[in-house]
């Protein structure tokens, strides 16, 4: 699961940093990749949150909850960065 979460975060980062470096017509494909990776992460985090209450090791639960929070913040950051560029002025400047 750690590798899947990291892979999804890496995909978000790569897609964000690829925007503007590919053909403008590929921007929507990058958007699909970003939104899919973000949904994948959200689904995984929902699963972890749902099962976390079943774990009796308080210290482990706190550690996992912190990791979940960190992943949520990173995913939101990368998705937000992409959305800002794609929907913001930067995207339109890249098309000139």
C-alpha cells in the first residue's frame, strides 16, 4: 500500500510538472491523470480511515493518522497546483 500511495503522489507531481511542457492538446490527458490519481488516493485514505478504528495499538494509530494527513495535504497541493495552472492564467499564456 505504501508503494501505491507513493506512486499516486508521484503521478500527481509528474503530471503537474508536465503541464506546459507537452502539446497543449495533451493538457486534458494530464488532467485526467491528476484527477484519477487524486481519486485513487482519496479512496485509499478513506479505506485506511474506516479501518483505523479497528486497530488497538494507539501509538500505531496516531502514526498512521499523521501519515494519512500528510498524504492528503500533498495530494491536495499537487492537484491544486495543477488546477491553478490548467484553469488559471498560466494555461492561457502557454497557448500563445
